[in-house]
C-alpha cells in the first residue's frame, strides 16, 4: 500500500513539472523574482528599519519614531539602450540568467513593438552600470532602463519606435520625469557604451522626450567653454574625447569623431543654454 502511494507520487511530480514548464518557460526565474522582491519588501516594512542606526552615536542618543508622511521613491530618469542581441527571447534569457553579467532592464521592446516588463518600476534594475550624469553616479537607482532589441547595426523598426514612445508617454506622466531626463546609455557612460546606436532622438524630442537644438542657431561668444558646456548638459568630462563622441552620437550622428567642428559648437552652445 505504502509503495503504491509512493509510486503514484513519483508519477505525478514529473507530470506537474512538465505542465508548469510547458505553460511558462520562465516559471523558475519568476519564482526567484518573487522571492527577491519579498526580501526587499521585508527591508522596506521593517519597524524600526534594519541596519540603519548610527554606529558612532550611543544607543540612548538615537531613537525611532515612524512619521506618517512618506511615499515610495520614484524614478527620475529614463535611460534607453540597444540590447546588442538577436531576439527578444535571447535578451530575456540574458536578463534571467545568474552569471557573470547579471544585467537586467525594466522593459524590453521587441522588433515587433511588443513590450516585456522585467522589473517593477520601483525596483532597481541593473542596466546603467558605472556611469555619471551631472552629479548622479547611481543611475540604476534613479532611472528606468529600457532595452530596445537590436543587434547594434540594424535599423529600428517603426513598431519598435512606436512602442518606445508609448512607454515613454506613460513613464513621463506617471513619475513626472523632466523632459531633459530622457537620455541614452552612451550619454551616461561615454567611455564604455555606444548604445543606443543611431537613435531617432530628434523625433523623440519633438514628442517631449529629451531635449533638442533649435532650427536657428546663434554663434557662441569667443570665450565659450565647450568642456564646461558638456558638463552643464550632464556629460562626464573626465575623458573629454569620449564626452565629445557621446555628445555627437546623440546630437550630431552623421559624424562622431572626437573633435567639435564649428557646426557642432553651434549645436552645443544652443543646447547648453537649454540645460542651464
Ligand atoms: Zn546599454
């Protein structure tokens, strides 16, 4: 009798596993996501907070009283990427694998314009890496990362750009993200990253996502400091050649040499005044 029951159990388990695997191939990693999210929820709801006391102060010199006026931190930037992958499936696999890179993004947009969300907007995805924009050196904490599925050379499909615009509209409204704060990975990591390549930034700016320069450009004064202007816009100027290339990837595109031509300087001067 006992062995019969065991036999039944051993038969049922593989069937259940097969059913769950065939209905959702991401069931295992979804489970890991839920467990990790639960852990972070514990950190947020701990009363008093865990490991936030001031070690250099005596216990009787610090206390905890919960305020009733607070909210959850919100993203203030959107950073766009291209995946450098061949399919959404491949991208999803990369973002669900525990390994060397351990990268992720909040959203992935396929070539067909379909959107896959992979991290809650309120959580920190690993998409920005080491980078800087203005004085913000932890863009993963302050931004939403959007990965556009693209191998790094192919053009973006119209469906995909439409998908990007739809997400940006929602995010801008939902989190009150300033127009200037829609930027690319190459903007925040000029020495490391070239993505998103040849992106239609002007088209996005016309819709209110990111800034663009005016049609009519005034010449800058002779004392115009191009390095300072790049810094004011947000670029990390510790490697000035890389900063110039990143600026040109975003705003010039037809030429990305690490030198500012007279026409590049007109664009830079115009944008610098917008960012001031
Ligand atoms: Zn990137």
